[in-house]
């Protein structure tokens, strides 16, 4: 099992619609969202999360991408350092699993409570808003 501190997720914070994030929480969450901002890493996280048994060997992940092994390892490392994945070495292979608390935290911080935002969240210059008016 990984002993990295990054796999320990801080306690969840209230949704952004309820109160502003502290700079420290924004930095922590920003690191997780940045990790997910790359399409390859987002797909990797999805593959691990949806894999039978909730974990996937790097040998299950690699064939899905036209990338060199060092690049695959780099992307998985970024996801681990962001606290989104945890891993365990078994013999010569490394098995990855999603950190459920991390995904719950991302989901919770983005949750919108009824009445927390104005009725229209479109910007005044948004073409969609103009067609709805």
C-alpha cells in the first residue's frame, strides 16, 4: 500500500455556493482539478474506477493509450500525487484504485444548493442567454 501523504484527503469543505474557499483549500482542490484537466488522465481515472473489482493493473491501462510506458507512469503519478489514485505493488505489477473520498470531495465542493446561485448563471454577453431572453 502507498504511504504517500498525498493519498490522504483533507476533510470536505462546504460547497462553493455556500461560502468562499480558503486559499489553502483552493490550492488543494486546484491540484486535483488540474490533474483531471488532462483528457488522458481523466480517461485513466475512469478506466480504474470502472474496472472490475475497482482496481486496475498498469498492464490493463497501458494498451488503451498510444503512449510510451514512461508517459503512462507520469500520468498515473500525477493522479497519485493529486490524491485521486492510490496504488499497491504486487510482484512486478502496480495496481491502482480510486480514492473515493477524493472524488466525493470534488463532487461535494461543486454541489449547488437550491437558491445558492442567482437564477441565471450565464454571463450578460453569453449568446445562449440572449436567445433565452
